[in-house]
C-alpha cells in the first residue's frame, strides 16, 4: 500500500476510535439502549416503522431507553405510565419543548409551540384568555359550531360526492369502540387516551376541538352512513399510514344518506 493511503487509513481509524469512545462515554450517563454506530447512530438498525422498533426496544431495555438519531441521543418514554409520570408528576422538568427546526423557521422565536419559559407562559395565558373570550367552553360556541356542521351537511348533500401501548388497549392497532365500553356496553373514558397530551403543555384548544369533533361527527352520523371509499380499505393504523404517505392527509370516505 502507498504511504499516503496508509496515513489516510490510519487517520480515519484514529478519528473513528476517538468518536466511538466519546459516544461510549456519553452513553454511560444515559438510559440503556442499542449500541449506536458512529455518525448514523441507530438510524438504520430498526424497522422502517419507528413505533414498531420502539415497542421492541421497550421490551428489551424497559420503558425508558435511548436511541441515537445520528449523533444526537434521544431518550424515549414508552407507554402510558412513564409518559404520565413525566408529563404530570414531573411536569416542572418535562414541560419545555426541544428545538424543532420547522417551528424555529416558521415562528422565529415567537408563539407558543416552539417557545419555553416566561415568553411561553405569557403567550399561552394570552391564547387561553382569547379562546375563552371567543367562546371556548361556552354554550354560544356550541351553536356556532352546529351552524358550521349544518353547512357541511348541506355541501355533502348537494354534491352527493365521495368524499399504539399494547398494555392499555384491547386491540392497539385496530379501530375498536370496545376500548371505550365497559362490561355493560356503556361509555367509559380511558386514562391512556390522551390525544391532547397532558400536563403543562396540554393542548390549549382542547375545549374547542372536542366540541367541534363531537358536534361535527354527531351531525354527520345522524345524516349519513360513512364507509371507506375503497371497500378493501379498513380503519386500521396501516391503512391510514399508507393513505397519509401516498396522498398527504387525504383519506377517501363515502357518505351514504340515511333513509
Ligand atoms: C382534534 C384536534 C386537536 C388535537 C388532537 C390537538 C392535539 C394537541 C397536542 C397533542 C398538542 C401537544 C401537547 C404537548 O406538547 O404535550 C397540542 C398543542 C397545542 N395545540 Fe392542539 N390539538 C387540537 C386542536 C387544537 C386547536 C383547535 C387549537 C387552537 C384553537 C390548538 C392549539 C394548540 C396549541 C397552541 C398548542 C401548543 C401548546 C403549548 O405548547 O403550550 N389545538 N395540541
């Protein structure tokens, strides 16, 4: 081998050794997890569906583990009990949001979503007061949402157009109303059902969103039977994921007028 190639090889080897040693030292102070490779970390080690890999890692390393996304270690909390612990019992430690390039670019340090500390507290208080003044949580809002739902129903009628913790759920990957029914078939809420998150960062629009979703859905379901446009589609996570990846947020449903 030529001398320059030898020196280059030696240089790369020493560089890799120093890099790996530094990564190893950082790992000692972090929760356990799979061994990362230099530069890529654990990026190419798991399954393509990241939450599938997380469930496997959770079984292997416990509910708090570390994965390396490139050179950055990320501590993952997996499952209801640790997530609740972090967001509610240790909310003073876990209510800051890490830097997200997209919010940093869009919000430029303003707003609620990408900020922390005093600025976040003030903006959040202002947002909640504004939403309340706008009617969130009041009956007047209910009427306005119902009017909107009526407009939607008229539009559909006019066009006749087509439009995951396994310990907590009976069937975590399938849509199953039984997850929300007790032994007598009556509605019951579920602690692990937290679509608006929990703790200090809980969605401030929850009241409005809940009312919108409830009123829109009930208004639609009273008038129409709704089915997937493609009969072979099912309401499971995989179908929704596929639809999401191929066509963005669209998912085709058919609305059949009830007789
Ligand atoms: C079905 C509808 C909605 C869902 C499922 C939803 C869900 C969520 C979730 C999961 C978060 C993150 C909480 C966290 O980081 O722990 C969030 C944050 C947020 N949501 Fe919503 N949301 C909905 C509708 C709305 C609406 C209607 C508004 C405004 C009127 C809104 C405003 C916000 C804001 C400003 C934040 C950031 C809060 C903060 O960082 O302090 N959301 N939402």
